[in-house]
């Protein structure tokens, strides 16, 4: 490969990464929408510099279509409420220090009542800006018009140029988490045949605890992916995609907790051995082989969860089932060896039993049958909640006359 082709390949890879980066996409879309709303406001509004329109568009345009629509409604509601409060105050009183205090207090209280959520301060800001001008009514309705222009441009921008679906990004995050868990379990398995110091075993425990931060990062990416599937015309089975990804992350989160408990057991065993070999070689090898198959199952499970099509999902499920069978077979041999070891060292039988229990929990969580039941339960729950929301107004009991 020539130097030019290598450089072109690097540029192409960088371009793909930038196109798939939510921050880059958000920056470009917000800038374009704000500029377009300002041009439209110059044409429709009588203000010389209608900056409220691009400000609204900048705050309204989000990464996903669902969040854009919900944000637009709340922001327009907050601005209109603030303007109406300012008009009411301007009729009664002018701008003084006590009227300013009253309008801020009233705006914040009313903002809570109308449920504009994070835009409660916007109610007070709109009221203060309108109250502080001379021609209140004229400026008030201009501000409402500019807000509507910015909100409409932001919504149309996402309807015409639909935002990307962030399922692939969330899927990559889930697979990265599974690979980190795999490396940790393999590192833990290596310690079984050695005589690690307590400090080294404790380092594994701290590494397992850091998985909580990784799970939180993946959860953030998954929330963005879930929002991108809502109300998106390019996605036909958004609910199913959301449930598949969410239940997959829940399973890995449970496995991460079990890994943390496993590293805790390893630390306790290292304290008991005090520099001696943790386990006899045959027992250690049996546990290592079990851990290797279980670690590979993490990745296969993540691939199954994030598979783009049915064929890829079937291949991943077949691979996962094979790895789980191999892990359970090795686990059976390790259980016999640990039982014999516990009979010789009854004071440590709890630690030996804990090793098997933690491995069993991971294997049960990754089992495809367990996953299928979990998916059906979640689908049934969502279907039931949706049906209850539709039927609730219809069957609401009428008030009884006194």
C-alpha cells in the first residue's frame, strides 16, 4: 500500500468516526438549524435582529427526533407563558424592583405548574425581557413569533433531514463492555493457578468495581439510541430494538456485579492462602477452562444482542449456546475437584462453593432461554402499559353527585 493510499484510508476512517460521533452531528445540525431560522425570522419578523429564533432553534434541535419534538413543545410553552405573564404585569404595573421580583416569582411558580421541566427559568427570562421594553405588546408577540419560527424550523429540520439512528454506536459500546468483562475474567482465571499477593488480588477487585463506570457510559449511549428509535420514520420495529438492547445491557450489568463478587472471593482466598498457591493444579486448570468459555460467552452474547439481522443473530446464538455447553461441562469437572478439596479443607468450603455459585449465576444470565423469557416479559409489559394508557381515559369513573 502506497503512502497516499494509507493517508486516504486514515482520512476515510476519520471521516466515518466524525459522522458517527453524536457531538459532531449535534454541532453541525444545531448550527445549520439556527442559521436557517435566523434567515426565516428576518423575512417574517419586524425586529431588526430577531435573535430569539436562532436561540430557540439552537436549544430545540437535539440529537434525536424524539427529543427535538418534546423539547420544542416545552420550550414554546415556556416562552408563551412568560410572555403572557409579562403582558398581564405590564397592564397593571411598570418595571420596578418589586414588580421584577413579583414577575420572577410568579413565572417560576407558573412554570412548575405548566410542567415545562428544564425550561422553568425560560418562563422568567421571557417575562423579564418583555417587561423591560417600552412597546410591550408589540415586542411580546414578536418574541412569540420568533420562538415559533425557531421551534418550527428545528422540528422541520429533523423531519426533512432525519437524524441518524444511534443503534450501531450503542451496539459498539455494549460489545466493548463485554470485551472488557472478558479480559477481566481471563485475568482472574490466571490467578487460580498461582500464588497472588493480596494487593494483586485487590487490584482485580478495584478493576471490577470500575466496571460500574463503564456500565453507566454504555447506559448513556443506549439512552441516546432509544430516543433515536422513537418517532423515527426509518425504523419500523423501534420498540423491539429498544427492548433487545436494554435487556442485553441489564444482563451484562448483572454479570458485572457477579464478576465483582468473584474478584472479592479471589481476594478473600488470597488472604486465606497468604502467599501460597490458591488451588491445586488440576482444580485450577478446570476452573480456568470454565472461565475461558464463560469469558468468550460474554462477547458472543453482546454480538447476539447487537446483531443487525436474523442470520447474524442466529449465528451468534448458535455460537453462544456452544460456549455455554462447553463452560457447563468444564464446570461439572471443576465442581467435583472443588468438592474433594472442600472435604480436605472444610474451613474453606464457603469460598470454594462461592466460586461455583458465581460462575453458575453468569451462565444462567447468559443462557438464550433465559434471555428469551426476559424479552417476552418486557414485550408483554410494554404492551400492557400501552393498552392501559389507551383505556384509562375511556373508563375513568365519573364523579358522584353529592
